[in-house]
C-alpha cells in the first residue's frame, strides 16, 4: 500500500462472549491503550452501551484520532463484534488490529475472526 497515505482495516468476529463483567469499560480502555502504544494521537474517546430498550443489547465505541479512528460495535446477545481502524501517515493500522485481536482472544476464548479486509486510502492516483 505504498501508493497510499492511509490504511483502513475492518475485522468482523463471531462468538464474542467475554468472560469478564463491565465489557464496555474494558473495551474502551483496551482501545485507548492500543492507540497509546501506537504512533497515533488519541483525540477523544466515547462508548455507548445499549441495554436492548431501543437498540439490541451491546455497545458502540469510538476512539477519535488525529489520524482518523478506531471503532468497535457489538451485538452482545448474538456474539457479533466489528472492529474498524483507519489511520494515515506512519501509523501501523495492522499492528493496532493485531493488538486488539490478541486481547479479544484472551477474554473471549471462542471468538473467531469471520472476515478481515484491508483497503488503501488516500491513494496517490
């Protein structure tokens, strides 16, 4: 992807049934930590938990970056989790996704990566 100024990676998981409580707090802390360990600059973080009243139970989380974003969206009763990371510049998007994957597998032993797509962004012609 040397002809681009950014990389966008989508990772979709099934079987995400974490063995810890307070998954919302845990996931946002993980996302912030993974970003803080990268070359990206964290600007803002937010997580919204859904109790099933209006939307299905789960959460949506975002870490806004100077370079773009890292998001996580979960349908907890179905065990579905989507991770989305878009960065530009020298930030290693794949390393961010790899760190997220490693931590997710530790708290959800039956999780399976269903698909992973990587796209060059801000291409130069």
